[in-house]
C-alpha cells in the first residue's frame, strides 16, 4: 500500500511525527511537493520505505535508524547526519558534509558530492558514484567510504580509523598520517557485495585503500594570521 504526503500541507515537525507513526505498517510513503525542504525524515526509527519525489534540503535523514529512503533529486548539506541505521539513496547529487558522524547504515549517492564526505564517520558505509571534493573522510573514526569518481585534495586528513576506497590514481592528494595499501580479501569481498547489491558497474581490482598510519600521530595546526582592516582593504 502506498500513502502520499503533501509537504505543502505539513511543516517539518508534523511530517516527521507522521512518518514515525507509520513505522512498521508495511506501507510505502511518497512525499510530494518537497521543494528541497530541510529536515526530512529526521529522527525516524523503525522499518519504513520512504520516497522523496524531488529534492531534499539540509539534514535529510539525520539521526535516522531503520527506514529506507530514496530521494529522486538532490540532497543538501549534512544529509545522514549522525545516522544510526537504514539506507539513504540519492539519485542525483549531494551537498557538502555528507554523512557527518554517521554511526551505521548505508548512504549511496548516484551522482557527485561536495567536500568533507564522511567527516568524523564512525561506522556504516558511504558510496559516491561521481566525484567528491576535498577533505573526504576528515577525522574519520571507522566505517567505509567508497568513491568511484575523481577525489579531491587532502583525502583522509587526520583520520583515526576506517578505510577509504577509491580508484587507483583518482585522488588529487591525501592528507597527513595516512597511507595507501592494496585491498585485502575483506575489502574485495565488501566491494563486490556493494557493487552487486546496488547495480554498480565497477571492478574491485581497480581500487586502492587509504588507511591511517600506525604509530604516534602528528598533526599540522593551522595558525591564522590576522591583519588590520586597513591592510586587508589594500589587497582588494
């Protein structure tokens, strides 16, 4: 059974309360007239199939645990923020800070994503089929990030755990305290399953893995240089 909800008739609080009430009922919920609304499917826990017809704004699926969400358009910044479980599929593109501090579940973006994909990732799997910007996996603690397109600079900066898989030669540059290694049997198995499960045409043998270096970690601290307003105006 399919139930349709018109977002022009519901504010964000009422929408998420309605979604939570439908959990476990075996229905598919289709959201229409989304107009890139923020906070769609936030803090919804339990089994539920949700289709977002169009695009979603910031924080889509934040703190979600259980539902399967398909977004037919794009998602904005901070999609899957602190997501605990379930699955988010984005048919087009994602903004910056995709899946920050995600704990579990799967995020699949068919298009490209902005910078800082998987910032502080703790667990689960993030897959981006297109290109990603800089600082992917920054301060990553666990989980897996799989990148099929071009990868920006400083990938894996200050990561403590987890693994970032990307095509050999696709990264513009890696961060400090990381190293590239060949995939291990568990990596091949995970990639083969992911590609098969999500109908992705890719060969796991083309990929390398970025992981933290062992031993004591050292970090480069950015020290901003301040100057007077008058001096700054001289540069304009």
